[in-house]
C-alpha cells in the first residue's frame, strides 16, 4: 500500500503540472510550489521556534483561525507558520497578518517531507479537520514532532475504518498524537480501531463566529436597502439555489420583504442570467457608486457581487438560506445563525455536523425540491412567532457551544 500511495502522489503531481497549461487553478497550485524551500528559509531561521498549522483550503483556515490567533497571543516569541494545499485558501489568505509564514504545502513525497521538516523545524503540526498526508505524518513521527488534529470529524465509510481498522490507513492514523473531534460518533469510530488519543472538543468555528457579533457590522448601503423591511439573505448561492427563489420573487414576495443574494461564484454572465428571470427591481453591489439611497430603498433584490463582507450582512437577516446543498454540499451555516436567524439549505448537508444539529433542535430546515422550499419559506415569512422561535434556537446553539479553542490550548500548554 505504501508503494501504491507514493505512486498515486507522484501521478497526481504530474497530472496537475499537465493541467496547469490550461487550468488557472492548477497553474496557481504548481507555480505556488516552485522554490518552496527557499521561500520558507527566507522567513524561518535555524534558531526560530515554530508552530505550524496546516489548512486544506479557506474553510479549514477559518476553522483553524481561532487556534492560530490564540497561539499567537499565548506564544509571542514563536513564529506561526500556516500552510495550504489549495489555491482557494492560499491566494485569499496569503497576506494574513496573524502568521509569520504562509506557504503552499509541497507534494507529499518522502523526500519533500524530510526537506520540509529540516527547513521548517516545527515544534508541532496542527492539522485542521482532515487532509492526512501520510509521508509527512510518518516523517514527523520519526523525528518525534507531535501532530494533532483539531475539529476532526470522521464517517464510517472512510478507509480508516474498513476491515475493523486493520489496514494501512488506520495504522498511519495511529501515528497522530491527539485528535480533538467534533462529536461522539467520531470518537467512537476512533475507539473502535484502537485509537484512544482523542477528546471531544467541538468545532473551533463556533469560537470564531461568536466573535463576529462583537465586531462592527454596520454597512451603510444595507441600512438603506433594508430600511424597515424584513430580509432574506441567500449566502454562497449557486444557480440551482437561485432558481428556487424565482417564483417567490415574481409572485409571492410580500411588500415588506426583500432578498439579498451573495453568489458563491461571481460570474457576471450567471448573475445577469438570473436577473433576467425576475420581475422585481434589483441592484448590484458593483453599481453602488452610481446608486443613491432612494434607489437602494426602492429595490427589492440586492446582488452582493463582492467578497469579504457577507458575515456583516448576516446581521441584517431575518431568514437565511445557505447555498451548495444541491451540489457538493452546503457552505458555512454558522456565520448565518450566530445572529439568531433560522437557516434553510438543500439536501446535501449530512457531512456537516452543525447542520444536522440545527435541524434536530429546530433552528435549521432542509429542503429537497421547489414544493419543500415554498412550504418552509411561506411559514417562516408569515409566521413571526415560528420564525423568531426558530431563530432563537439557532442563535443559542452557537452561543452555548463549548469553547473548543480553550480545550485545545490547555492541551498544547502541557506539551509545548
């Protein structure tokens, strides 16, 4: 299996190099890893003490961010190194001020793992949620450098748990020093394959979104757009999600309700195509400079075709809808519900523990077709008591969650 893994890794790297000739994301992946040793060495000296956090992509970075910031405060004389696998994480957070070094994780070959450990010489590696690179984990173990995983979540269908854990993948997983898992099911799965070094700590994203309430969330354009209306915020929407709203906008949107869409992909052609399907007055964020306050107030639909401010927009919501549930899986629900609003999403949510929990407590609702959507939206819009009760359940769910970051830091304080 080791030989198969190594061959697969090298084949993956070759495939990305080939794809980089015509695929922008693949080119970023390949180019970002050029001269990676020199890039690290320019930021890390032989005498530096280094704490290393690895994130697969942007979502995992946001999940790990409370831990990164807590480490920065607790260990000010250490250098914080953050690595990414995906360009969608690195390219957006490469200038993040909370880290001393941000770099692309090199391909997981045995030689790269040894070179990386030599040039970075970390005291620990903290993996966020998942993405287990087995040559790297093995090399860290051999060098007596601890590896821990935070906000981990496991499913029975994963390779680790096949053949009762008597397989190569499970043995590699057992090299990790500690797992901070999100739920009891994950801990039970690890226990079943004789991995006992785990603690239920919850999800560090809760710690992050709790902080959002205390930041300055006022947006002048939102004050004028929403005014005295009720607002539905559709976060990280895809065309399939947006199609559900066409009938609501054209035929059933009450006078005192408005809708804001924050598309996941800022594709102008897709946005304009959607706008041709609706008969209500709409406005785009990109047009704000030529828009006055009265035009904002008169508009019923707002297209937030920009990034970076959606978390502030959620404070204005009365109902939230999170996209992605008709594709690979729903996007982040926690930023939406932290302000105490009910959340609606599509059918592909079961890999996300917070979504499962929100449905169970009555703060979240999954829909699978237009009829389901019409039914739940009609009730949330017209039954104020039901809407507010659902929103309170969602908000309390976030605020009453355990402080995962503190649990993790207490452990780290013992070994660093």
